[in-house]
C-alpha cells in the first residue's frame, strides 16, 4: 500500500448524476465515511476551510488506538467565539479514502 503525505489531498470525484445543480444555492456540508486506523468512522465532516483536524476524546477511546502512541503537545486551540480547547495530545493516523492510504496528523481533544 502506498502512503501519501498529509500534504497530498485526496481527489474526490462526482459522477454526472451527482454533478446536477442543487435546487437551492447552499453551503451543504460534505459528510463521508472513512477508514481511520482500520476503524470505520461514519459521518466524517469535510471542512475545506479548517486549519486543523480534531478527533474527540470519546471517539479516540471507542476506536482503541492503544498501539499508536499519543504525542504530548503543549498548545491550545481557539474557536471562532474565542473558546479555548486544550488538546490531550496529537496522533498520526492512517486514513483510507477509497483505494488510497493517506497519513493525517490529528489533534485529540477531550472537549465536546
């Protein structure tokens, strides 16, 4: 399996039926299912404007990634309303989208 760097964005394509014009102009979110560290994660929200990837602590605990080390970090994340999130750490996880495997660096937050 090829492992691509986090800088190589996966190609998301739509067939002709999916390219039809929306009935109303909108900013509908793209939500997909992905394989993250061999665990199927449903309802992955794709936000092209986001500057970080966040995995909530509850999800981390459910997928049991004990064999993949959580890297300690000393940083804070700030939301649009000024709220502060203190991540539990950072983890690098294999992410499979379609036939390709990518590696993403994900902040783990216990805030939800």
